[in-house]
C-alpha cells in the first residue's frame, strides 16, 4: 500500500499474536526513521493490548494479546498512525562514545582485513573510529548490536569458515554492517577490536545496553588503558561512555 510519495508499508500476520510491518522508504536510514516513529507511537499503546514491539532495519514486529485486541483492529491503527506519521517526532536514542582496543590480541582479523581492504591497519582503525554508527536492531543473539553506516572503504566479506567462538564484547564488521557480540558465541564476522565491558547483563533492566536508534562512536585506546578499564566496575565505565 502506498501511503505517501515517501514510503510504502505492508502488514502481514506473524503467528497467532503478532504482525510484521515492512517499510520501504527508499533507503535503509529512511526506512529506519519510519520504523522508529511507528515504534514510538505503538509503544505508548501497550496497555491497550500491545505487549511488545521490536524494531529492525526496515520492519517492526508488533506483538499483541488476541483476547484484548483483534488483528484487524490493530492493522487499522497501524495504518492510521502511518498516515499521519512525522519522522521529526522520533525519540532520540542515547549517544555513546565507547573506548575500544583495536590492537592484538583483540583484533583477530587484522592481517586478513589489511589484505582484503588493501589498507594498513592504522588507516582501517582511523576510518572505523571516524564514523558515527546507528543501532538499527538488537537481536540474533540477546544483545547482539547491529550497526549501520559502515564506510564503503571497510565493507568486507564474512569468514568462509565461521569461528567456533567469538569472544565477548568483540567488535566486528561484515558486508555493510558493524556489530558487537554480547557474549562468547560462534560467528563469521571479521573481528577488528573489543570493548572492555559487556553489553548484555541478564540482571540489568533492560538487559541489552544498546537500544535501536542509539548512536555509537568508537574511541581507540591502548591495550594498557583497555586492561585498566576492564578492572573498573562496569557501571562506572558505562556512565563515562554515554552522553545524551
């Protein structure tokens, strides 16, 4: 359905108690803007039967209680919101400046990336840290952070054979995206560095440190500084890393 010259939207069932809203606004960032605006509006209506909303790059998963809200009613509300949406009303996420080490032993794919990208390591790190990344989605693993806006000069192939274990808090790139691994897990993205703190804590509220629409920059630190930050309480490192 064409809602305006700016974007298109399609809604389809996703199981018995959810709808998946797909948005096409011509580009990833523009689609994300619409998704975030829809998410903000629908999140305010959770008491009326909506139980959860999960935004991603160009889609929004809307979970609801069928006994409190009919699917057709929810579809109508989503269309009504979309017809009057104003992306200027999107709530701004947190802005982060994160210390990270891009030296050995944290940059597991340094040699391979220098070869594939035909750049020396310092140029790769400088380019990576000069960019502000947008959190487009949190998922795949609980707390895995998908970051858009990876510079063209850093776009690379995934590993042909994924690692059995990627260390917690590793920073990775693959294709047009960057990402942060929340805990030890298998993975095929190229590892360029690591954060000195965890980004997913089961006892925290919310457990995932980053949320969709946050903005992140990375600041390169030496291994010595990295090791010192690892010894500090997580709360103090995070407080220093975030700014609104």
